[in-house]
């Protein structure tokens, strides 16, 4: 990737008022995606050999984790303290909080365990907003269609309908929790139209919608007397019944003292989020430190079916420079507000509001065909033309994107004067655990909500659906998990781990790699290891 | 490693109950094609002859007791109906590590029904109750469908004619309580009450369901009946490895490569079960112990590998075949934790009507939890040892005996491990 136009040369050529030339027509989207989208990189996809998805395609690094040995063994459970609870929620992001709140509301005693701290999640990274069909010229039907089309029709229509139908009610619920949204002068919710939407549907709070959402959910969870929160307590294994067919709890550890704890329960809700920190295909990521795909590993091990394991979203505009912000998002809202993408030759090359996978592939095409802007041998990107946006709408950046402005300002960059250098960043896992409209996985007693669940976004997520999904399905799973009146486990075992070990042995596969990863290798303290 | 890569162990066994032709589910036509109904036709001709064959075959109670089936049969046959005579088909299977009956009910429901009807003819019972664990959804569905097929066939009429009065087949999901599998507890449930075990005597053979003479047999026991009725006692005895007779369904689970239900000759050595049929231990770890599942679970150790898995050989070792469940534990697994789990299971399962059992199991469970979590003292261990001598035979049913026998067996083989876990 060393070809491209040197930074100084490109900067010298850049004019915010230059004529960008005509937008080249995009004739064949399939060819563009097949040639340049990272999901299609040669050798990056393998077939799974064991488990519920044996024979399905899966990203190579992820496949290694799904077909790996567990960290703990029966022997490790000797003398482990046991906690009994009605519902265990694993994950302290938006989905986990919404699930915990609804379960507690319905009368369950809830334990919410989170790997880092409550709210350390990708929810707070969501900048753009939350989708809900609330405008007069919009409809639930159009929301469903946009979501399915954006996902290349790989999504599950039942799940998409459930989510889109929940949209307006989710907003009402969030407002009742105390969440602030941008309003029009007349007091209506302010909406924006973003990539892949056929109507203005994006409700937002400046450019820190997720942060605002997390603020109110976090407060509500902390204040609820039926919810106990264990921070710095990642799950390292689920527990199954005697036959390994039902999820009846989890083994948690503590990042502080390494002690294991057994939690026995009727229902486990996985809300563990995504896997950006696995840095698939060597990409930088926009995800928070704990996003290591643990939920997928645990769910797969206990026998849950997963889907779209070869499909990930690379956000088109991750910051490339300065390097310490590498991978950080520039929200799609900036493009929705009118910012254009420009290559090193000073030309537009794609409609910026196309679905993310196409914009991403187009940027990678510019970079690999020598029209990108080169900082050094590793880093090539394209311009996000913020000065032009500022010229057309003076003050807009400062007013609507304070988060972006603050972050770049402390790095000595002023997006109003110089364009931002951007490059796709690993952003979202499109697939995940197969769920029904209650968030129930294929394993009794196990629910999955949020990014760890699959089927809603098909093979590509459109903006603003992630925040809607976590609340919509978080609430549904919280209610369903409480309604699960299973008599509870007689015995909690690691039988499902044995089942995977049997399958790996029979398939002649190595059992050297261990999972879940818990923290990225470069995190302080390194890989969690007992 | 080479042998581990083979999908299934290549051992010729003589399958009777689990013969592929019989595993047809609730499909009467296919069951009839594979010889179904033949035993009933013979029993209708001469019911007493079936009882004689069962006696000669030395068929045992396969629900865990190992009690000779013919003795219960004869006792009930000798009674007069008052006004009914019952046969209860015990499918409450809920023992740790046991999953054989659910397989028979799900995949061979007609075999089970025919066995029950033949038994009913042999002892003169006019009411047959299929009493099944309500958590076994697939077994319930298969049995329900199969019973409906019976009602629309000519078979019940055939049996009724032979019996001289109408034969009623009833289907009853159990209570979901472990204790509901106890003989007399099931009768309480059938009468519409909570499944509290009754005191004995009177024995069910004299006064069981609604005071009527009642025979209660395990699903697996009855599934053998049609085959003995057709092929005779000599054929059945030859299937087993002496002193065992016939075949047995072993439920193998735990740290083995191929867990599952295996139909093998009664008296198959433990070593063969684990290392040939089970494919050996998982990840090549050494064997530490085997829990024999059942109402009174005990431990076997590597020293017992060559013991024949039949009722008498195991009893001679101070152990118990139980339901034929073998839960394999590899080195590295804590015995204290496992035993603590079992005792918690017993404490939860105790119906609470006998004080010694209610308090005894709870106390054992509490003390074991303390030892397991590193808070136990030498006094706790001494208390447990005392309980093991005080509690046996102090309850109406065998639950308390089972709870004690397991702990006793664990102390016998792994006393050091308990001592090491003390504070």
C-alpha cells in the first residue's frame, strides 16, 4: 500500500473551493464490493469445521477463536463461590442496561456483569443517532425496506419488522428515562437523513447520541434496587445443564483479583457487543477496549447457531491522522450534513451517502489504485472535505459536531481549515447469534442482544440502526428472560465445553489456542491469563 | 490418535431394544413391519407362560433396584382385583447422568407400550398408566402419538378379550419432582396428590394406586418383555455375560470422547464401556473415578475397571449398578465439588416429610459446600462422618440412603481429598 500521492503534495493541491469534477457513475456495485471490500479479501474466509455452524463461512481469525479450547476446566471450579440470581446480563453497554432494566421492571433479581466499567462500551461511541420512523413522510414500512436493502436482503424480515416497529416507542421510553434529543425550533424531534435512508429518520443528540443514551441508562441501572452491578467481571465461560443443552449460568472472573465466581440462573442475556479489538485483517478499529468477541465464542461453545460470520462493517471514515486517534470515527453525520469525500487528485469518487460497505470499498479502491493521500508506507487515506462544508454552512461543524471538534482541536487540527484524512476502520460485526424476536438464541435459557446478535443488519448495517436495535431487543430480551419460568438448574456443568473438545478431537484439530480473549494482547496487563 | 478419528467404535454388539429397525418413533405401520404386535398375540394366547419366561430369563428391575422382576409380577398376579389392578410404567427418569428411558420412549414408544400391555396381561392388570417425566417433551410427544395410534388399532381389543375385561391405557405426565420416581410417590401423584412416598408395608402389590394391587416397572424393564415373550428365556439369558442376563442400556457421560446410550450385554466390563464404546477419556487425561448414577449412586475407581457391570458383581464390590449410568471423571476434577453438587441435588429433591431426610440432606449439603469452598473445619468433616452412620434407613423411601451411600463411597475412596480441602 505504499503507492499514493504524498501528503505535502496533496495538501498543496487542496482547495476548499476547487471544482471537484463530475461524480463518476457507479456501474457495478458487486464488482466494487468483491474487489475491494475487506470481507472479500482472498484467504480471509475459512469454513468452520465443528459446532453448530460447521460448514459455514467464517472470517479466519474469528474461526480460530470459535474453535478453541476453554480457559477453565472442571478443576478450576473447585471451591468457587456461587451466586444465585434470576437473570444474569453479561455486558454493560446500552443493550445490557436496557435488558437489565426491563427484567428488573418485570420483577426479576438481576445481576449485570461487565468486563470493564458500566458504560464502557461501543454504545458511547455511537455518534450519529438513532433511527425511528417518526416523520410524516416516513413509515415503519420504509424503515424496514431501507434496513433490508442496506443489508443486501440477508437480514431476517421478522427481526427487522420487530425493530422498526419498536422505533417510536423506543424513543418514548428513552425520553422517559431522561434522554435529551436535538429539537427543531418548534419543539419536534430533529431528524436527519443519512446513508441508505429513504427519509429523514435519524434522531440525535448533537454528535454524541450514544454517550447521552448511556448516561441515562447507566443512572437508571445504578439506581434500580433490583439490579446488582459487578464491574471488571468478564464472563469466561457459560454453564450448561447436565446434558449441555441448556444455559444455566456463567463463570465470571474478576480483573482485580482473578477469582472465579459461578453465577447460577434461569436466563443469561449476552450483551457483550462486538469484536473490533480482534483487528480482523489488520484493520484499525473504532471499538472500545473490551470489544474482543467473547460473546460469540461463549455462545458458539454452548451450541448456539451464529450467522453472517464472514460479514463485518468497516466504517468508511475512521481518522488516519494523527496516529494516536487512528481508527477513531468521524461520524457519518458529517457526511449526512454534506461533507464530501475527495481523493488525492482533488476529485470526488463516490456518492458519500451510499451504504457504508460501498463507500468503504470505494475508498479502498482509491487507496490501492494510487489516488489516495500517503502519509507514510503504512498509511494511505482520502480527504473528508470539512472546510468545504464549513464554507457552505458557516458554524455548522462547531454547533452540530462538538465532539469531533474537541477531539481534533486537542490534536492541533482544525477541521474548518484543513480536510480530515480518513481511512476505513473496523466498526461493526454485522452477524452474530441467531435470535428470534425475543432475543432468544437457539440454546434454551440463552438470549443475545445488541451487536453480539445477528440477523437484523444482514450483511451491512445502515446508520442509526445499532442504537435502535440495542434498546428494542434489549427490552424484548429482558422481558422474555424474566418470563422464562424454567425450574432452574439442578446441576451446573461444563458439559458443553466437553462437547466441543470431543468435536475438535474427532476433527483432528489442535486445541492450543484458548478463548475468550477478554482483553486485546496490547492492553495493560496483557491477555487475561490465570 | 488414529483410533480417535473414527466416528463410531467398530464393535459388534447385539442390539435388541435399540435395534435400528425398532427406532422408528411413533409409527405403528413400521413398528408392525419389524415384528411389532407378535408378543401381544402370543401373550393373548397364554398370559401365564409369559410370567414363567420372565422368571426363567431372570429379568431384573432396570430402574435402579435390580430386584427380580418376576417376584413383583407374581405377587401382583396372585392378588384379586379390588376392583382394578394397575400397572404403572415408570418413565419419571430424572437420575443424574441417566438418559436411557427417554430414548426408549422417544424412539421406540410402541415397543414400550407392547411390553406394558404384555405385562398387564401376564399379571391380569386392567389399567396401565404411562407415567412420564413432564420435562421430556419429545418423549411425551412420541408416547402420546403412539398411544393414539394404539387406540385406533385392533390391539387393545385383542388384549381386552384375552383379559376378559376392558384394558385401559392412560397417559400421565409426572410432577417433575425427582422424588416422583419413587414407587409409592408415583402412586400418590396418580391419585392426584403431591408425590410423597408412602410407608411400606403395605407394598404396592397388595395396595397401590387407589388401594388396588399395583405393579410398577421401569420403562427399560418393560421394553424387554416383548422380546422375551417372543424369543424365550434361553435366548435372553444368552445375550448377557453370566451372571448377567440380557442386554442393558448404559448411559455413559462425563469426560469421555463418545458419550451416549450403549446397549451392551449385561455384565460388560467397565473398561470396555469406557475405552472401547466410549472412545476413551477426553484429551487423553487419566481416569479418576466413575459415578454410577441411580437412586443410590456410588463411586468406582481405576481399580474397578475390570468389574463386570451387572447388579451382582457391583454389589459384591460394595457399589451399585443403579440405572446403568456411568459418569466418568478425569484426573483434575474435584471430587468434593462433585459430591457437594450431588448432595445439593438430594437436599433439593427431598420431599421433606421425614425429618431425618429433610434435615439430614440439607445438613450434609451445607457442610459439603463449606468444605468445598475452603471454609470447612475438621469438626465439619467429623459431623459428616457421623451422619453417614446415623442417617441410613431413617426415611420412608430410599432417598436418604442414596444420599448417604454416595458420601460414604466418596469418603471410602477419596478421604484425603476431603481432608486437604479443610481450612
